């Protein structure tokens, strides 16, 4: 399995998380179409937030990113985000 964590803080962050919250059911449906998705989580914290995506294969991480971009272009068009930090790697232990 592979995981990517994206942290979002600064410009445009509020619009991103507002869109995720307002259209949560649609976002969940869209992410469920990612073949090989294990889990997707979008978290708002006091300063911004982060997403955690776990997939069976690295290829699915790329597909999940495309779906997220598709969602944002529909629900938060023209919102430029401040630079995000990306942490990506291969899972060495996973418990459900």
C-alpha cells in the first residue's frame, strides 16, 4: 500500500475545506470511484487542514489526485492555494 498526506495552510485553504464540507457526499462518492482506494480522509484543523489518502498501489494515488482536482475545479474554481506540503511513501504497517 501507498499513502500520501497533503497539508494545506494559508491562501485559499478556507474555500477548499468549505467546499469539502458543503459537498461532502459528492466528494465521498467521487473518491470511491478510485480503483484501489483503501481510504480517503479530509481533516480541517484550526489553521487549515490536511488530507490522507491510502491506496493499494501508487497508481491509485495519482488517480485520487485527479479526482480531487476535478472536485475543486467544480466547487472552488479560481481559488489558488498557498503551497501545500506533500508526504508520500510506502506503508510498512497498517491496522484497521
